[in-house]
């Protein structure tokens, strides 16, 4: 049951990341697929205008005498997208942040339970592996190294067991 819930939440998070976030970014960057207009004569782009004209290849033209023009609007430099704008960040970051908090809480609960017993390093790494292997969503994110650092510090602080970076990286597999 818990695995099913995790799979559903992982799929939901992946869909949000793959679909919603690019749409929000595209809107912020004012990216457009472009609109196609037919002109009798191709027009030149003014140097102060931020529009590009792309002429389609002859093989795509329906009438050889007409030119097709695709206009794509660019974002002026002062309106360029930056991470400080943060309009789309709260949703994507909050999902990962909440998941990271769950991982850290679960790791801390496990370490607290292990610290109350005589600590066996193999048992600790086995239990941490069972937790971390379920959260492969963090690989290639800034949270991956942060969680690894937390695991190393918590194991040293609470269980007096030193785990290496390589050992903790193997726990994710």
C-alpha cells in the first residue's frame, strides 16, 4: 500500500515537473510557438525590433510564389527570466522540499530508534538503504548531496558511526 502511494506521488510529481513547470516557464519567458503569416514579399527585420523572421524551406511551401514567415518574439534583456522572479519556483521547489523533509524525518526517526539500541553499522546502513532507495527522485538535484550530508552527520552524531560519501551514495541504489 505504501509503495503504491509512493508510486502515485512520484508519477504525479513527474507529471507536474514535466508538464506544468515548462508551461509556467514558457509563459514567463514569453516564448511562443510562433504564428505563421503569408506575405506577398518577404520583409526585413528592423535592427531595433526584437522579432526574427524565419523563412521556411521551399519544400514546405504550398505556393512557390509566396513566402512563409514565422515570427518569434524574444524577451527583452530587462525582462529576462531569472530564478529570483520565483513565480514558478514555489510549486516545483515545494514538492521537492516536502519530499526532502519526509526523507530527513524518516532518516532521523530510524537513527533515533537505532541509537537507543546497541548500534550495528550493517543494520544501520541496511535500514538507511531501505529508506533512501525509495527516493531516487533526488538524484541529480541539490537535495541529493544535502540529504547525504545529513545522513553522514546524523549517523556520526547519534550513533557514533562514520559513514563515507561513497557508502552513503551506495545507499540510494
